[in-house]
C-alpha cells in the first residue's frame, strides 16, 4: 500500500509539472521493469505515441488503460524533457502471474521469446498497413525469415528496427500459430507523406539555401530520424558561419501535412557593459567594484556587433581583438540572456576586466650608456576613462643626462570619424663623450599632431614641431691661433660652428598600418609606418632639410606556447643639409644593443632586430635577441668621429639576452648585449634598462 501511494504521488507530480506544456512532441516512449509483458502490449494500450503531441488527458487515459491490463498490477508514467520534446517513461509493476496470463491470452511472454524454439518453424512473415514504404525495404529491417526457427529476440529486434527507422508511428508485432508452425505479422502505421516544407524565421539564409543542406523533401514519408539530422545540419550551417545563438525552436507537421521548421537566429536587442568582478584574496569588496572606469563610448566605438543585428561570433571575436589592442583590458567575455516574450531576441552582457592604466613609477637604474639614473613617471593610458594618454616623465643620470616631458594623445576624438590628436612638451640635456663638437646638447621644444583613421588598421598623420637647440663643444679639443678656433692636432684645421644655437621647425606627414593585437606587448600582427619630414633650421649654415624614414614590425607565435618571435626593420635617409646634431644615431638600448648610443652616425641608416620572447609566468619573461645595422655617410665636421663608412660597409652585429618584469609600477626591461662578428668596439658587454618591450 505504501509503495502504491508513493507511485501515485510521483505520477500526480509529473502531471502537475507538465500540466501547462503544449505543442511538444513525444520524442520517445520508454518502458521499464517489464520482465514478461511485451513492449507492444503496453504500447498498444496507450494513446500517447512517439511523434504525437503530448496531451495531459491522454497520459491519464494511458495510466488507466495500462492499469486495466490483467498482466499489470500497477504503473507509473513520468514525463521528462527530452530532445526539445517529451519522453514518457512507463514504469511497470507486473502481476506475479503475468507469464501465465499472457500465455492464456495467446501472447508469448518475454522470457519465452528469449529462447529459440526448435519445435516451432516460422511459416511466413507478413507486413500489414504499409502504403508508401516498399515491402522489400521494410523486410530488409526485419531479421525474422520464413523457414527459420522461432526466436523471440529476432521478433523484438525487428520491431525495434522498424521503430528506429523513423518511418512508422506505430509497429505491433504478432505471432499466430498455424498448422505448419507460426506466422509472424508486423502491423505498421506509417508516418504521413510530407506535402511541403516551410522554413519560418530565416533571414541570414534564403529558404532555397537551407533546403540545399537538408535531406527531407516534399513527397517523401515523414522520418523522425531524418528530421533530427536536418535540424543538426541547419544548426551546423549557422554555427560554421558564426551565428552561434541561432537555434531550431520547433519542427512539426501542420494540418496540411506540411513540415514547418521554426528558427530563432539570435537578434541582439540590447548590449550591456559590465565590469568583470574578480575578487582578490584578502581584499574587501568595494561599492565601486562593478563600476567601469572606461567610458561607454570608448568601448562602444570598438564594437563590431550591434543592437538589432543577428549575433555573430566572428564579429564578437573582432570586438575582443579591438578592445584588447587598446591596452585597457585584461579579459573580455560575454553572457547571453533570453528575453521573455521575444523568442528571437537576446540580451548580450559584455563583461570587461580592466587593466590598471594609471601608474606612478619611481626607479633607480644603471646602464652602460647613461650610468646611474633616477626616473619619476606619472602616466595614465586611459585618462579619465576616455582612452586618452597623459603622462609626465622626469629622468636624470650621473652622466649629464636630463630629460623632462609632458605628453598627451587622444587616439580617437569623441564623436568623430577616427580623428586623433596629441601634443608634447619636452626638454632634453645630454652629454656625448665621444664627440668634440657636440659634447653637450640641450633641446627644448614641443610638437603637435593630428591624424585620421582610414580604417581600424590604417591611419594618416600630420605633425609639426618647433625646437630650440644649443650645442656646446669640448674645448679640450680646440685652441685659438691667430684669433681663430682650430683643432688641436688634425693639422690645426679650422673649427667651425662651435657653440651653435638654432631653431628648428619641421612638418612630418605619415601613414601607418597597425594590426597588432596589443599596443604595449604584442604577440601577433604587423606594424608599418612611413614618414616624410621637411623643415628649416637656422644657426650655423642654416638651411632647409628633409628626410624619409620607414619602420616595419611583425610578431608571430614561436616554438611553443608563450613563446613569441618579434622582428623589426628601421631605415631612413636624409639630406646632407640636415644639422649634424640632428642626424641619425644607431646604437644603444633601442637599436643596436652592444654599442653605445650614437656609436654610428650618418645621413643613412638601416637596422634590423630579431627577438625570441618567452613569458615564463605572469611576472617574469626571458628574451634572446640579435641586432644588425648601422648608420652611414656622416660627412660631418666633427673630426673625432672615426666610424664613418659608405652605405652597406662595416655593418655592426650584436647579440644578447634580456629579462622582462611585470611590476606594479609597470613593465621593466633589462638587456645585456655584446658586439659579435666584426667588432668595432672594445667596450664588451653593455647593459640597458628601460620600460616596456624594445619594440
């Protein structure tokens, strides 16, 4: 009694749970715990069949009909969600005398069907009820053959094969005794013939395009297996093209026996921007933890998918690439929410994990070039969340190097079509111990630039600068003879242009291509820039000047995970009228590591760099590098410069290793470089310290 009460309660719970469910097909009927009662006996008593609509009243009727079978004591029917429809699980409690009862009714019990009865020979196998399916195709699915011994397993297998073929709504096998043995009869109820196919809700692909990928065609018998395959093929077509939110919401026959396929393609109704909350160990949650610093418009202008458009994963991936390139974010993910009452619509929540872009850096470092140097830098690459860069830097070393700068750059002015602008004010003082005429150079100036993005990768730029430069010589190299400054030694050649002071103004248009995946630490993509500069400088032999410079960088995955190859080529040529103090320098931590800064000077330059970068963990990175190149054709009046050569002669080569540290004050770079090959310096290893990657 207690068991029956539990079964009844479970049955009632199933009814109430699915009481409001309509328009769902019964995808499967599963009968369990039947040891003697055949599957077809239970199924024949039920109104609920595979392929029919689920109706609560039918399930109650089925319960009563199965309960009234003499071979069944009790039954419970559990409806569950299955394959976008309903699965009915029929749990049978058999009568203890079920076997005898079935035999009295002329039904072979399951336990008897497991045996091959050599006393019974199958005299004939018949199929009744087929109208459209050829008899040969049906019999090919039935393992029972005339002339064989009777086998219950084969009869059940034939029933199973016919049901699983997908062409029949119902199959009832029967065994009839004859004078010559037994006759096996399969009573089949075919699925209807499809009169037409209607695809509803498709906008990405036309109906003929979708018809090309499905197998079901008008004039064919409805097959549930083929329908499932067609559903999967339609979904695969959408998935392959990036429409990952598309789904087939329903498939079924209408009263006119037309197959209707309903699609929801996943239209973006609303895009919500939220901060990705990542709890830090030991940190207390703050009220502003879910507030984005970055302004909404800065993010929205990088979106490649938009409201009222069908969501596409390829556009989302492009959005992630755009946002990561900014350097403002560590991670980007999305969530999808269904909209009640809007089966086609989706809300997209974009979760963003922001980088710390505001930095206060203070450091003391040592380098072979500049000696002991102190640095103070205040910088924000996402100032006030507007995507702008604002920074202040002050550096001073014990080798008479001092630098001060204030920089601002807005890469995309709000409410414009990719227009940028920036400015910089700076003052630099340095001492070149290898030069007699340019021992101390002091520059104060400023520059302004504007740009226009032609696309997200290509940008035109135009800049101008104005500088005031003073150059002081090392007077130990000079003396006065007959009221003139001449060189000590060098046949007392006349020294000209000492203590030069001049203004320099120039304008420099440029074109840039930049597809790097990150501005500050790229691991993939290309950067290329071509710049022209023209201007005028007064002072000693003041004249107009011009130059052309080009730079190319590329990055790709290396030998293993977290290993990157980086390449750079920089070249340039300038007019001989360019001030000597403004000519190309090659050497130092940003060009040819292993030679001092300005070891090579000239009006032409070509430098190549190769780096293999390995990120060991979140903090430490290791670099192996090789540098090659130099500057040529100095043609200057500084007689102490003895590394002059014509183009492509005496090329400098260096190699070395480096460390990269990601610290709370920003990324730090430590490089150790040595001249290799044709060594033109006896200084040995050079050590360099700086911020960020070398390129």
